[in-house]
C-alpha cells in the first residue's frame, strides 16, 4: 500500500482530488465510488472548482455512494443523499440517472441490497473509490466484527460511530441506529482505492489498518489485500505508524 503524508488538510484534498481528475481525464465514463463524512469535503470542493474551470466533466461518469442511514428520507439534511447533493452533485454535471446513493427507506432490504450490487456490476465495477475511516477502523459502515467477505448489507452502528456522528444531529438520540452499507468485499472490488484521514483521533485506526493483522476487528485492514491502495494522511493521523 502507498502511504502519502500530507502537509495539511488542504494538501491532502488537493492530492486526492488529483486522482479523480486523472481518472476522469483518462476515462470520461469512469465509475466513481464516493464517500460522505467531513474528510472528503475538501476533495469535492476541488472537483467543483476543476469542473467550473472546464478541466473535468462528469457528464459521462457514474457514481455509487458507500452507505446511507436507515430511516432517513432523501430530503433529511443528515441523509447522505442530501449531503452528496449539497457537497458535490448540485454543482457538477453528473446526470441524476447515474447517481446512486443507497436508499434508507426500503421495505425489502434483502432485495434492495442485491439490486445495488447488480447496478455496480452492470456499470462495469468501480474504477476509483474514495474512503474515509472511522475511529473504530470502519470503512463505509463496516463496523468491527463485520466479515471481510461481506457485500452490501444492513448493519447496526457501533456506539463509537453513533458518538462520533452525533455532532451532526441535534442530539445523540437522533442518530439512526442502522445503516445500509457496501460490504468490505464490494469495496475491495474497486480497481483503485484511496483512503483519507486527518487528526489524532484516527491514529489508532490508521495504525491498525496499515500495520495490524488483517481481520474484521478493523475492517480497513482488509485494504492490505488490495493491489492498488493509497492512504493520504496528515502527520497526526500517521503519528502511530512504526514502519517506513
Ligand atoms: P469523517 O468520517 O470523515 O467524518 O471523520 C469518516 C468515517 O466515518 O468513515
């Protein structure tokens, strides 16, 4: 795995956005795997700037988001559908019919999760996937204990994730307890993956992901099995790494 230590958040966002720009310029019909959370916002801001300056277009691209809270409708300000439109989709030319964000309000998730997997396969698989990481080592909402062979599924959120995400809600009680998420195996099928992390509260998760054993206690550790992954970190997130 490649590890890039960045000067700061701005630098990290610029480098990671560079991967998307390269990907879209080489393949305008690229299939992009997108993530929510605070971390990728800077990347999306760069992509919007590049779109506005005419350097890139999303007109032929397709996107798949990693996850969504169960129980939140698309127009809920904390839904990931809403977040992605605010942070990226409303500002670029990605066609609505090729934007896929898992739905949080389905009746039959057995069927829906398979439908989501089928859409990714039909699009030809994900070319470039961006990931954040939870302080508990999760990628998407694959919480500790999730089997590494998992595919898109519904999961219970860990208390640590509920606590971490409470900052976006009026109170902790408002944080949904369940989510739909791409599985670890779904994510690992992306042809190229980048994971972004900043800050001290990610340092343990980053150490476990890069230097720990591969296992379901830190689902990000499964990335060690992928041939093309780059971690973009700031010094604080990288502070517990011991290997060169
Ligand atoms: P964050 O979330 O970017 O808001 O820290 C990351 C995650 O939980 O995957």
